C-alpha cells in the first residue's frame, strides 16, 4: 500500500526518495548555524522547520542521517555548560593574580559566605529582583515566580532559556538585546555564581555530588532572564518602526535590566562600582535599585529639560527621539506603579479600620521605617524595590531639616551608614558589631557595656542568637 501521509513513510522509503544532496545541504546549514552553540537538538529541528517551512520529520531525518547531529549537538551543549561552570568557579582566581594574599583571602571569605547564604534563594529571586514588576506586570511576575520554583531542575532551566529563542522572531530579538549588553544569555549572574561553602570544598576535593549549581543561580537563569526578555520585547513592540533602532534596543535593555535587578554589560555604573559590589550581599541588585530609583528618574528629568531648552535656544542640540521615547516610557511605568501601589495601600488602610486595628498606614512621616508600608497583624512590609531607596532618601531628607538630628536622634550619615552595613556581607557587619558594640539598627549587643535606652534596649543573648 502506498503511504498517504508523511507519518506513514518508512525510513527506507525516505532513503530511496529524498535527494541526498538536499540532505547534505540541510546538515551543513545546521552545522554552520547551530553547531557548537549549545542549542538542544529538538530545538534545532523546530527552528529549522520554521525557517524552511518544512515538516520536522524531514529536518530530523536530515540531521540524524550523517554522523549523528543529535550526538554532536548534545556534546557541544554539555561542553558549553562545563566551560561555564569552570569559568564561574575560577572567575575570582583568574581576576586576582595581582592582589595581596590578605585581599584574596577576604574576597574568598566574602564569596563563600554569600554563596552559602543565597544558595537556596530560588523561590524568592523574583521577589528580591523583580518585585516592582508585580505592580506593573503582575501576570509576568507570577510566571517568573513559578519558574523560580521549577528552576530547581536544571532541565527546566534549559527549557525556560530555550523558549526565549524558539521562533525566528524571538531569536532575532534575543540576539539584538543580548548584543546591546542585556544580561539574558548563559553568562553567570553576578553574586549568584558561587556554589556555597560545601560545593566550594567539593570542587577542591573533587566531590561530584556537591558540584551542582545552587538553586538561586539556576533561578536567575530560569526565572529572571526570561522575565527580563519578555519585558524588553513587550516594550520594543510598542515602538513605531522608525524608533526600532540599535539605540532604542540599548535603552530598553537598560531600563528593563534595572527593573529586574541587573545592569547592562559594560554599563558605566557597573565599572564605577566594581570595587564596592564584592563586599555587598547582592552587589548588582543593590546598585541596580539605585539606578532605577535615582539615576533613571534623573535621566528622565534631564531629557525633558534638554528638550525644553533646545526649543528656547535652537543652538542647543535636543535629546534623540529614542531618549525622549524612553523617558516617556519610564514616566508611564512609574505612573502605573504608583497608582497601583498607593491604591493598594489605601485598601490596606480601609481594611485595618474595618477590623478595628490600632495599626494605620504611614502615608505622611518619611522619617520612620514603616513609611508607605503595608500593615497587618502587628507587622509591616514594604517591597525591597525602588521604594526602599525612596525610603532611605526620605529619611535622610527628614533629618536634614532644622533640628532634625535632635528630633530623630540620627544624622544623614548615620542613616546611610546603617543602610550600607545592612547591605554588606555578614562578615563586614560582624566586624562592625565587634568594634562599635551595636547592631545595624543601633541596639547595643549583649557584650556591650552600654545599657541601651527605652527606644534602643540592649540585645539579650537569645535575641542576638536569633
């Protein structure tokens, strides 16, 4: 019986009827465009089927017929993964040949502590790095949250990463944003590449069962990079064709990287903070918050000012059309964020009143740490995104008023110092406690001779231990 569709065609009949020059051409195309790039074999087949508008079975037949392309693809992918692991594990050593022994030891200790503390942060990565997205794109945020949980499996991470390039259009956009410096590829995520103290020891003593990447490192790939890319693509498609330029790709990549706890590769602020970030628990995240909460708004204001000045004085060059467009985009996203966030705070206040609670949302006093925080059950919570930076700056502004030091009992320098200590790796905080006799919030530690005050009582040993 003659087969009536492709699924019924046998391999023998394909060998007899498909031109072998055609097969060789497809195989060479796959080798030139996909070989050695770490792309899973099934994705190579799907992408080529879309590119040539052909059934996947024909593509699969062509690629599996010579020296198994499947095996070559899988081997290349595994080599790329091993290379990434090697560079991640040895990055610090390759960078520190010219440092003193004390410096090397200090950075090793910082890396070990950071890696151990953050190793199992997979489920909370979306909350620490992309919490602001909850108020502007809640559906995308929730998808990222569940991807973070699923990223415990390396296979799921590979699937999430592959989905960013599963069509020719997405692959082209991914390449464009990646070339612009966006952290959406397989490069290690700063601060989340260390494997923890046990795995660092496992590398030294060759214990394979402890060498796997930490959950947090996998979640940075599986949860945050797809979220970052989705936001970039969404913003890109809103722009008219005449604004879909290389400059716009860079500006969108920068905006969405800052919104998700990262920076563009080679961004000036990344270079300027290179000496500070290693001593912070989450260096890149902390810097990106300041970029989103302070630098980006300043750039937006500067763009509007330059636009107005250029209209008054024609000799002054106005900002580019791309800069103006991204300034309006920042304004729009900030407006959405504030309207949703403040609206939810108002609902929170009404629920507290209805429940007869003694708690009230603090809308008016920025000098307190509960300013613009959600409250319930005697506790309060404020997302650690751009509003965290706004809170620090608002408290500094409040104490800078006349008699602010006498009123609030602290100076702007003390507020900034405590923020820096809070963000530092635990080893720095512990050293400061030993020297000053106070914790990050100003309470005397148990061994301090200071009795403390009613507002800042001395910590007991059980309190300090917990």
